[in-house]
C-alpha cells in the first residue's frame, strides 16, 4: 500500500513539473517572438486570393513570395498554394487520327467500309467535307500537333527522307511548341497512343537526344511506335522512353493493345484527378501498311469487292451524294491512265486484288470497333458530353505505294523490287496474317479517294489532301448531324483546341520565343453552317508534287505519281492544272487552258507562299533520300566505318545502326562457348521480311541473308564451335559497284575458314521501319526459320561484336576532306 502511494506521488511531481516548464517555456517563446517581431507583419503573408498568372509564357512562372519575418508558424498565415489548373470547364480533348485512309473509304463519308462509331459521332456532331491534310504522314502529324505548316516544322517529308535543307531536316525547332506541351503546362493530363512519326530517325536510340520524343514533346504518357509503320502482330513499342517486350499471347494485335492502354490511362487519370481535363492523341497504325487484321474481320468483307475498283468509285459517289457530303451533280474525276480498267484484268488479277481490298476494309472496320471501346469508355466515365473529339479519317489520301499489283511484302516497294501477281498469289492465304507484310494495288487507292483522282503523296490534288473529319462536343456544339463546308486544314486543329479550352496562344515556351501559329480556329463553324471560311489560302507540297488553294481556286501539278520512282519531267517543265472548286467539287474539269491569267496568278502565289514557309528548294528525290550519304542527313554513326557492340544492346533501329548495305564488310564476334556447346543468335538485323543474322545452330555457325522474305541465302560452318574463347568472323565480299548486288560470304573460326557460299542479291535501301538490330537475340520477327520467334537468345557468352565495312570511294573522299580540315584547324590554333 505504501509503495503504491509513493509511486502516485512521484507521478504527480513529474506532471506538475512538466506543466510548470511548459508554461515558462511558452512565456519565454512568446516574449522572444514579440521581441523579434515588434514590427507589423507584412501584408503579403496574409494574402489568400488566387495568384494572377500569364498563360502566354510557358511554363507559367511561379509567383515570388516574400520571405516570412514571422518567427512562429502559429502566428502566420500561409500564402495560397500555387497550382496551375486548366480554365474552368475546359473540355477534355480527344484526337483520333486514322492512317492512310482517303475521303471515299469510310461509311461516314459514303465509302464501303463500315465505321459505325464514326457515323455515331457524326450524327451527334458535325461532318467536315472540306478538311485537308498535307498528303503524307509525318508532315500531317507535325502540322496537326503544332498548328504550323509542315515545312515550318522542318517536316517537308517523312523523317526517314530528311535532308540538310531548312524545312526538310526532320527536326522540329524549339520555336514550334506542340499543342500537347501548351495544354500540359496549362493543367491538362496528356497522353499519346499508337503511331508517333515526328522524331528525327537518327534520334531514336538510347543516345538520344530525346527532345523530340513524345514524352519530351508535351505528353505525360506515350505508348506506341516511333516509325512510319509497325508490324501489328509483332510491333516494336516504347512506353515513354523505354523499349518494351510485346506480349506473345495468341492473337495479339497492336490495335487492341493500344486501345487497352489508352482506356487504362484515361481511367487512372480521371480516378485520381477527376477535375483535371485530359488531352489524348489516339493514332492507330491502321490502315497503313502492313495491312494486318484478324481473319474474322477479313471474312466480313468476303466477296464485297468482286465488282472491282471502277464500280466501287461509282457506288461510293452515289452514296456520297445521297449522304450530302458531296454536292449533287458531282462527277468522278478521271482516274490516272496508269490504273487499268477492272474489266480488262484477268481472272488471277481480279481474284488477288479483290482479296487485297477485303483485307484493307477489314482493317478499317476493326480499327473503328476498337475506337468504339475507347469512346464508350469516355462515356462510362461521364465525360463524353464535355470531350471535344476530332475523328480525322486519314492523315492523307489512301496509299498507292503498293504499285499496280500490290505487294506481299511492302518493303519490296522501298527497295525497287516489284512483285508479280503470280508471286503474290503464292501467299494468298497468308495475306493479312503474321507471315505477310502486305499492301494493296493502287487501283483501290484511287477508288478509296473518290470522287477525286489521286492518292497519298499527291499534294497536287484533293485525292491526296482531302480527308473526312467529324467533330463531336455536345456541351460546345448545339448542332447535331450537320455538314460544314468551310475550307480548313490540319494546322487549324491546334488553335481550335486552344480557343475551346479558353487558352491563349503561347508567345514563349521554355525560354524560346514562338513562331506564331499559322492555322486558324474553326470553332466559329460549330454553330454557323453559313459562316464564311477564315482559311482562304493554303499551299501543299510533297516530293515536288505541289499546289496552291486560294479563295476557291486550286492550281497544281502532279510531278510524280506515288507508284513511280522517278518523275516524268523536271520541276521546271511540269504542266500545271487549274480547277474552280466552287463549282467543281471533285476537280474533274481542268480549265487551265481557258484561264491562263488565273493560273499564272496562282503559280506566283505558290512561290510567294513557298518562300514564306521555307518550302524551297523543292526536292523530288525519293529513294535517294533514304540514303543519308546522298542527301547530307545526319547519321548517328557518322563517317565511322566500324562499330563495337556489347551484350544487351538491342532495339537499334536502322537509322542508328551502322549501314552495311552495298558494301564489303565483316562481323567479328568474341565468344565463350560452354562445355555443352552453344546455340542462338549472335547478331541480327531486321527480321522475317528482310534482314540478316549471324547465329549458331546445333553448335555450328551460320549466316543467313533474307531478301525481302522472298529468298534466303545461307553460309554454314562445317563443324561445331570449340569450347572456350572463340573468335567467330563473317566476311562479305560485295560484287562491285552499284546497289543491291550480291556477293560472297565466308565464315571463319579462330582465323580458319569454316564455310563459304554465294549470296545472290541484297536489299539496297531499307530493311524495316521498326525491326531492329540486336546483340545476342533476334527480337520481333525472326530472320530465318532456323530458330524460333521469341526463343533464340545466344546460350553462350558474348564479350563483344565488331562490325566494320570497307568505305566506298565517296565516304573515303569525305573522310579525307574531314581529316584535312581538322589538321588545318589545328594549325590555325
């Protein structure tokens, strides 16, 4: 009992002592604070109203808050938190951009391909039938995402054909900030999914620079591919800046995968930040080649195109007039003379060509079905009414790059190796599937651009540049199911988004003064069908094909059809055509001879606009421009003639890997072979549709060259590699000057010849847009059937691999000049 009372007394003493100390300490603290803060507190510390911000300078500068003079936080009021938010009620924005689909393909604009989601949005929104692109993918995308003309983005052509001339360098300048960057810095979440073809080809590597990659161009999230196209069954994908392994699940297709990722990102964003608007750029690889689509979608169109492309054009025009997207009385523009009449084709041609269109149509319908899932997901989140959707049906006209017969392997086109109908029919049942890389015949491209005459690449006429567009925004557009006929261009989308969001055009971004946006907002058309167009002049130019639109007149010249590698004449001798599009919707009546003064006026206007927007000098080269040596385009490798590679180096695209084409070269691998032997790939470039591989099979070295998936040549070693350290070398002696020749391949093991054979021919220009060079494995599709897809990694140890070539005379001369210049600079110093 005594012990308990003693403990209680001790506790009471401690408690009383603590409170006595606390009171004294508080008085001392208060006295000290009063002593240190005898002056009145600054008014800035009492401020609670929101900060005023200037949205024309991005990033928006943080406010300068005076340093506090208050000693105790209890006696101070915190300033309001600085946070950049989008303007109140700013809409979500969704851009859907279909690839390589012309004006007359989709059901939404009278075409034969069922696209019910496009129609659904059009019936609850607006159709635009005078909307235009640039006639080629990279230029259209750069213009779309910046609001500037494509040459001002240095994107006069695709990134893989860039040159050293301003307007053509393939590198977007810092003075041209993408709209995604503007939106992100104004409080939007931003995500891009699918195709991004705006990064300079030689910048797509771990060495960067990554300034023009999607996630350094305004997008918080990117999931997709960086080239002009991808294998839909086995794509080369990036998540942000990182290459990723594609799931090898049965039936995998990128169209579904990218939709899943887009929906997941959007749901995540709206779950965590429901009041924050999103900007999504959804750009499928569909319907660009390769035309890869599940068989059940192809089956939906079985027999639907047996009538042929001439009849399809007629049927499409009739539907277009009935739908109202083409004026009554419109005539089909005369098709190009190179396109044969369907009735004059033989049975094999009709069989093959009809099937090609079945595949393409299935691809388009499949893409729209995935967009259905995306739009439904927006609706499920309760965001559809306040989401501004631009559904753009094509970044250019339908592609005629398949030539007159179409292709089993599209890379035949880029290597100047046409395929015969007989060749393609051998793969009839494979077309559209993983073992093909197909493209359709040019006749379908012309038909798919009805009622116009031309196709993708032809910036001279609306078949290459006019694309259907639907705009849907219930909260911002009162009209439903109406048509808009004002002339507009892809550069007008960015300013429309800014106006709809209540945001100003930025004058400075990241410290760089901006080139003013060249497009004009089309928001004024949303509720006024009769409004006079505000976009009255627009130039077009791609590979020398060029035209000018002004106040309803169109003047242009077809310098080179997409199916020809060379133009018919020089740029100076081109014949121009003239159309009054106010009365001739389809450009069916060339009236140049009757109006020479108007034609001359427009030609002069084109030159004026060409100078203004750095279009000159015109460059009509095509295949030559795929070779950086010929056009002065930067190469990551530069003039080096050797490259040392190490284990783990994978995913090297063609434009960042050493170029061994058309050259004598060697590959030397330092290996370690375990006691049980080794198998697998040492080094490979590209894959099933063209490439080469140095590998070990059953312990023996092999080199296989795959020519366009059509023919394979192998050099095989005569015995297994010895255990321990081994030097495996492959030498290729090229057969003389010129492009695409064959040569002799020799295998050496520790300096001794182990095998030799002839390689009949090689690819002169390009292997692939997205298949890569890989050390120790052959990723994506395999070069050879000697090993399995996804299971071909080298089972020994690779120390390093040295790849080197004997320089051509031109390279050697350039290197000599470079060396002399370096010596001169050294002497001058």
